[in-house]
């Protein structure tokens, strides 16, 4: 019998996840069906309940339900609990297992697909919302020399740093919170844009010299060039959008559900084409 999965979101009609999972299923000969499900903004819990009743095996969760999925999960993986959000649910007789594959997706795209090592690098993470929280620990696990979190609202960056310090797992990495204006005079090897500024075509107030020579500028958004990507390209940084991350997080979810690791490179290449 065909196993059913879906991505739950609102909006969800533009999600590429069904195409990505269909490509993985063909490649690995897995008999699955992967759908898009639009949940009402106040109806996430009811949607999950009816999916379980209908026999779905799992779901990806996207905007704006990742926190609700976190709260609804009966069990959490360590990386979901670190992220404080869930993007992958597995339905079983024991309840809901919540995982988060976003961070590992970002790290694999940077490290493996773009062949850009994170260890020992100076990393700037811009943003302190859910997207930034989701990737913080996986980046720190790569042991950068330094991680700066910069955010328009400094308090949110400060509280992310405070949480890391309280957990005490990453004492070997220097982790700091900066306001944008404090970035003047600092240069970074890897800059990850985890803000939603690109959605409104807003420019981030980054200083001229923020990219070290041969720096990587990574925008977690995909689909078009954001002002951040344009700014980085014009300053000769290597520029990447979030398509690779999207495919990698999907591959990790697929592996979790099916126990088979799909090849991501051909899927990324076909979406680029
Ligand atoms: P997400 O789940 O996508 O992270 P979020 O939790 O609403 O969404 O966080 C959005 C992030 O983008 C925040 O870091 C936000 O900065 P504030 O904390 O100051 O609100 C950032 N952001 C959004 N629009 C921005 C803009 N025009 N300039 C700078 N930062 C922006």
C-alpha cells in the first residue's frame, strides 16, 4: 500500500516539497505519495488529527506552524528541542515524533554541496527569528572560530546567545550578539541571511567591508535574488540561495521516514535548470 505524507502550511501552494519528495521516491523506488495540505491558521492541530485518522505516515511542517508542531509533539529529537521548532513529524502508534531537519540541511548544503567548510571560519548569522534559531546549533556543531548573531532587534539576538551560554555545549566557540551598526570594521567568511527581509525586498544595513575575501553569502530564501544576495554579488562574495538547503532538509526527512538516503545533487540540479 502506498504510504502518504504531506507538507502542512499556510500558504502552501508554492511549496516545492511535493516535487522534491516525488523525485526522491522515483530515485529510490519508494512507494509514497506526498501532498500539499493547507491548514487553516487556527486549525493545525485538527489537520494533523485528521491526517493521522486518514493513515498518513508523516508530514513536513512549514510557515507558520513549526512552533505549534513543536508543542504538539509527544517526543522530540535533540535537534528539534535545540531548535525549539519542528519541521518534520512522524506519526506512529506511540504518538507524534517531532524532528527538525532545517539546520542539518543548511550545514550539508554549505559544507558538502558548496564545498565550503565551516570549521574555523568567522560566521555571521543575520536574524534572530525561528529560521535563525533552527540553524544555530547545527552551525555551532561545525566548530566555527566565531559566531556573531546580528539582528535588527538586538534583544532577540542577545537572548539567543544567552541560551547557548546557559546550555554550555559550545564553550569552544565565541558567540556574540551585535546590532547592525556594531558590524562596522568586522569581516566574516560565511554570512547567512536568516531574516525575512528578502520577502519585502528590504535591504539589510550591512557595512561595506562585511565580506572577508572569498566569503560565502548564503540566503536561506530561494526563488529569486534578494537585496542581500545582490549586495553580496556586487562585493564579489560567493552567493548561494536556499534551494540546496530546501532539498537537503527534505532528504533528511525522507531518510527519517524511509530509512533510505536519496541523492540530492541531481534534484538540486534539475530545480536550477
Ligand atoms: P522566521 O521564522 O522566518 O525567522 P520571524 O521569527 O518573524 O520569522 O523572524 C524574522 C526575522 O527577520 C527577524 O530576525 C526579523 O528581525 P526583528 O527580530 O528585528 O523583527 C528579521 N527581519 C524581518 N524583516 C527585516 C528587515 N526589513 N530588516 C532587518 N531584519 C528583518
